[in-house]
C-alpha cells in the first residue's frame, strides 16, 4: 500500500535527522515532510474507496449466488414433494431431485469460480494501478529528494566559502 511506504519514509527521515545538542530536538526539512503528508492525503481516500468497493462487490456477488442456490433447492424440493404420490413417481422424484441438486451444486460451483475470477480480475487491475501510482510518485519523490540534497549542498558550499573568507580576513589582520 502506498500510504504505508510514505509513512515508512517519514519514519526514516525522523530516524536519520540530526539532533540539536542538549535539547534532543530534530532538524528535518519541513517541506519534504509536508510533501509526503500531502501524498498520503491524496492516496489514502482512493485506496480505502477501492478496497471498500471490492469488498461490497464481492459480497453482492456471493449474496446473488446464495439466492440462486436457495431458489433452485426450493424448486427441487417442491417438485420432489409433488411426485411422491406413488412408488414409481417417488423414484422419479428422487432421481429428479438428485439431478436438480447436482445441477444446483454445479451451478453454485460455477458461480463461485466466476466470482473468484471476477475478483481476481479486479485485484489484478488494482495491483497494476498501484504499481503505476508507485512509479509516478516515486519519480516525483526522487526529484524532490534530489532538489533537497542539491539545496543542502549549495548551502554547505556557500557556508564553507564564507568561513574561508573569514579565515583569510582574520589571517590578513594578523599579518598587518
């Protein structure tokens, strides 16, 4: 799930952040954390809605299969009861009931298999969509991280130049 990956990323940022001496407070890039939180807010509702829809669709299909099964079993029982008048009729009724039961069970098995295939198809498409979203967000995230590191590197380089300049000026003041 994309949300779990984003939360792992926030956790990693916090765990690897520099700590302020004596206070124990962390130094983190606020923009980076806010960008990840924004991604979580965007991703979470879609994933929850998709999972809920799959759950409801699965239940609806199973309920329909159960209703059809019950109707077929009830029809088979009614036909069997009507044929119980005589021995030959009773035997035919039993045979017919057995046949209807076999057909019903075969129908139920087929409905279950169709349901499983349908759910598998939905899950497969969902999985592909998640991989697509992962690829999209990973690229954006990588670019954001790269920009953050470039900014940090630029700031460090600027600070080094400033220190070198101050050291040079101090050295020059000593020699005068």
